[in-house]
C-alpha cells in the first residue's frame, strides 16, 4: 500500500471516528431528552390521576355549597310563614285574615328576593306578545279590544336564570277570530227541473 493510499485511509478513518463521536454525542442528547420527556409524562400522568380522584369530590362539595346557600336564603321565608300563621291563629276575625295575608305577602316577597340573589327572575308575561320561547299557551280566548296574540292572563308564572328558561309562563293568549268570507252560492241552472206541475 502506497503512502498516498495510507494517508487517504487514515484521513477517512479520522472522518469516520469524528462522525461516530458526533453520533454518540447526539445519542447521549437524545437519551437525556427522552428521559426528561418520560419524567414529564410520569408527572402529568400522576397529576391527571390525582385530578380524577379530586374532581368528583370538588364537584360534590361545590354542589353541596350551592344547595346550602339556596336553602339558607329561603329559611327566612319559612320563618315569615311561621310568624304569619302564629299571629293569625292568635288573632280573631278580620284581624286574623289581615295578619295572615300580610305574612304570606311578606314571605312571598322574601322568596322572590332570595331567588333574585341566585340570578332567578320572573318572566313578565301579562300584556306581552306571546313568545313560544318564554310562554306556554294553555288556551286561547278572544277579546276584540286587545291585540291579537297578546297574553291575557298568566295561569302560572315562569322563571329564568340568566338567559336560560327554568320554566315557561303558562298563559292564556288572545286570538282574534278572522271573519270568514260569505260562501258564494252557485248559480242555478236554467234547465233545472222543478217539482211544480205545469198549469193545464
């Protein structure tokens, strides 16, 4: 083998050794990166497993908290009913009726306030145009002095929470009956036979 060939082979071996070193370095970097990603994946997996254990309890606690808040806000209304009944039973005659009506009105107003605190409001229906998204028609009635398709009476109040309908208002709706055009009679045939006998 000539010196030229030996130098060439030596140069190629050095290049190959350098390439092997680069590949080994890349391999070490990839192994380290793989280990980092694997550890991150293990942490995410553990966090997710913990979340799955915690989430149902957090949801249940949140629902229980909201229930308590709603029930607490309604308790004064129960107290008002109780006071109204006790005052009405202690009084006699008209005074008893007045006390009972005032107590019921107070409890009712308080219940509406409690619902308002939780974002619930009554749907205003009386005198409004019928809206199938907010109202449920129980029946129709005709009152010519009122506009067609107007709510005449609220049978049961409806409620909304934010923009969502909890229960539509049950209503009676005005329906002005349209006059039917008089039916045109068909002209009689000239050749139509009659039951009368000709004179003799």
